[in-house]
């Protein structure tokens, strides 16, 4: 499982939505990929700033 998938699944759970429920033929967690990517990018940026 990638970091993005893990984060997207966590967002589903946070919103009380079953991760693998199908929505338009795809697992619901895939609907959260954009949000998960944004959160992970922010965390990576924050890490770079504190490490610098």
C-alpha cells in the first residue's frame, strides 16, 4: 500500500465511509486521492523546513 492510498483510506475512515465501497465502479478511498496527496505534500514540506 502506498502512502497516498494509506492516507486516502484514513480519510475515508475519518469521514465514516467504508473504504472499499464502490462509487462509480471504483473503491471509495480513491475519491480521496487528491486530498491525501495534498496532506502528504504539506507534511513533506513541513519536514524539510524543520530539518533545514
